């Protein structure tokens, strides 16, 4: 068989494995092994698997995944999300759609210590949905807000997506984290603006809540202050060069654990649960990286990335239009397989294209991450919508109706990040020259 036929058959097998529910990492590793065996030989493919899996799981640099995951899990078990939500509720609950506005603000703050957008959505589905139900919020609005909350998580550090992008492309995690701060805030503000306009036009969607006294508001600030303090300490030290990303994850995890114990927000059982969950999630992500590495070596043998780069290079199109085409491919690809799986599959292929066009890889990481966030809330494979629908016990169509207004805001944000690179690059250039 020719290289082209083997490549097409391997991709077809990979997409089929995704539909069977097989683990993403195992599916990519198996497809890469079969394709490499057909091209080079079984013995070479067995050696490739052994080498790649050992290299990934023994890499000291990849402990950053484990540590930031642990930091987030401790925060989840310690009830940080509830404390932050109570604070934002007291400050914004009296506004039109105030509880939902507070949910977005709290989600952005909570994301500063939790790397998972899915975990953020799951936490606030359990915390804020009952409160919004109690105040008579329309189900479309309440479930839609919680579903898109995880989208902010892709940009605000410590983002798991940005960590994976940095590991795939070899770009600086510190620069990526800095690059994600302003775009993350911009996306959160776009959600707040969308929500405020929506509730102003139709106040019945999000009735005003209780107005708290200034004393109650000020007393709620310490619950947010220590979250901001840890965020600034961890990432400030990382940016200043006081410690590496792995050391930053260690310090952040220790700080969250010590403060949670001091505040008596977590017990021994909660600590063990956090360790168990973070180990499970970290192993899943490490095997995802191992599978992507094996598949990447198969693509390297086929020269598929170079062929794609050469083809797009022959198109007499504006470079930004080519980036736009790549973004659309990411969205379409995420419609048929898991968004993160397609991200791991497509990024090594399109990376040479971006480099040949002369674009900054840090900027491209933010643009693609924001694009990926659109994919997690549009059908058919909308993980966050599935999650909220199940937890709220409402039809997915209801959640989708609440998501659609925010999709327009997200699309505008992607265009802003694309055509105004300084939104992503200003902080890295300022602090890490």
C-alpha cells in the first residue's frame, strides 16, 4: 500500500475508535502503532511505543500537569467555589440577572486555582443552579450561563489546554499563562455584557435578587482575597523567574492545602479524595500525551504535516484567512470527535503552517484555545452541555437555547484575539523579555 492509502486508513480507524468510546489516548496510540507498523515494521512500532510511553511518563517537566491538577482538586474539595460564589452573589445579586453575573465572575476567580473548565462547570452547576431556581430564573438562562462558564477556563491560567499546547509545541508555559490572562478577562466581560443586555431586554429571564448591605459585602471579600493572593503569588513568582512551572504548581498546591486546612474547609477524607481524583485525571492526560506522541511519530513518517503546510502555502490567500480556515477545521473536527482529541491530533499537523506564515506560536495558542472553547458547547459533541443537562435534569435543547447568545460573544472574541495580537502578547512581552 502507498503512504497515502495507509494514512487515510489509519485516520479512518482512529475516527472509528473514537466513536466506540475507547479512551482517547489508547485510541491514538493504537492507531499510531498500526500505521507505523504498516509503514516501517512491527518491531520498530513496538520499540516506538515503549520509548514514547516511557519518555512521557518519566518526564520531570510533565509533573506540571499533575501538580496544577492537584491544586484544582484541593480547591474543589475545600469548597473554594462556594465561598467565591457567595462573595460575588452579595455584590451583584441585586442587578438584572445578578445571580448569573455573579456566577460568571465567581467562575473566573475560581478558575485561577482550578485548571479544568469541566470541573468549573460541574462545581457551579451544583452551587448556582439551585440558587437561580430559587429566585425564579429562566432555565434557558441559568443552564446556558453555567454551561459556558467552563469556556473561560480554557484561557485563564492554569489552563489544562494551554499546558497541553505548550507541551506539544515546546512553547513557554509561563508565556502562555501570561498570554491567556487578558483574553480570559475579555471573554468573561463579553459574557457579562451579553447577559446584562439579555436580562435588560427581558427582565423576567433573571429577576433581581436580594440587595446586601455594604458591611455584608465587605465581610465577604476575604473569601476571594486569598484566592487572588495565591494566584498572584504563584504566577507572579513564575513570571519573575523565582521558580519553574513545576515548582509553581507545587507551591500553589501546598498553599491551597495549607489555607484550606487552616480554614477547616477540608478534612482527611477530602484530601484523600483530591489526591485520588488528581492522580486519575493526571494519568489520563499523560496517556493522552503519550498517545498523541505515538500518533505524531506516525505522521512524521508520512510527512502529512509537511504536505498540509505545502498545500496551504500554495493557496494565494491572506495569511489571516488561512488561520481562519484552520479555526473552522478545528470547530468542524470537534463536531465529530472529542474536541480535546482533535486538538491533540490537529495541532502538530497545522503547526508548520503557522510557522511558515510567520505567526507567533503563543498568539496562535490563544486563538486556537478560544476556538476550542466554542467547540465544547456546540452540538453534537458538546461535553459541557451534556454535563449541565444531566445535573439540572433539563433537555439539552433548553441548555442550547441558553448557550446560543454567548456563542456570538465567543465568536467576536476569537476575531478580536486573531486581529489584535497584542491582547495576547502584551503581557508576555512586558514581563518575560
